[in-house]
């Protein structure tokens, strides 16, 4: 389950490029750099008992629009990025963490950090919408926790860019205060 490929095939990369006035290659590069941190944030939020764990995360995503979050990004109407910012607030806890994630992604890609800050809520919406749509599929037994585990597991596979290092590791150190 390669989320980079899923975002591309579902029109997310093209939508990011169109909305931000950049090439699809830049959108793909930026999204790929941001995904590990976003997924790590989702994983940490889902694993936190004080925030309701997976059930709490699922409730938050549903309250923000669930699967419609990604449809809002790829659809013809303007993207409601405030929902993406709400998601980032839930998974990162502060705007400082979002700025640091964008800064780290900028260092690894060479893309402008201001561009990556604009991309971050859009990518978060795409991921949240995808996770919600998959966890609510008929016949899906494990729910959001299993889907998130599969996606995070695929990011750590043979393609590199796993969550144990890189931006995922940076995010872990930021969130735990070990920076």
C-alpha cells in the first residue's frame, strides 16, 4: 500500500500542483517529503491514550469530513485548507511543529519552505480522507488502526524513507522534546 502512488492515482498530486501553481514533479517531491512526518503524526496521535487513541482520531477525522476531505482536495470546489490545518493541529499539536516539518522537508528537497507550509494541510487532508475512506469500507474489519498500520508499514519498506529515520525521526524528536 504505497501512499505516494495512491495520492498520484487518485488525483491528489495533480490537485496540489494546480492549487499551488507548481509542476506535478514538485508536488510529488514535496508530498513524498511530507508524508513520513504526517503519517508519524497520525501514528502518534492514534497511539496516545490521552487523546482517545485510534477511536479518538477516527472521531476527529469524521467530524472534519472523513473521506470527503480528500474529495474536497481533488474536486472542483476550492479546498477548505482550514480543515487540513485542524488535522495538523490534532496530529502535531502546534504550528511550530508544522513549521519545523516544512523546514526539514525543504532541506531534503530544495523546495521553498513557504511552499511546503502551504502543501502540508493539503497533503494532510488527502491522507486523512484516504484513511477514513479505507477504514469505513464495507467488510473492513480492523478499522483505522489497521489501515494506518498498513500504510506506515509500507513507508518503511524497500523504498526507503521509513518512519524510523528521516523526517519521521525528526518529528518524533520534536514531539517528544528531544530536539
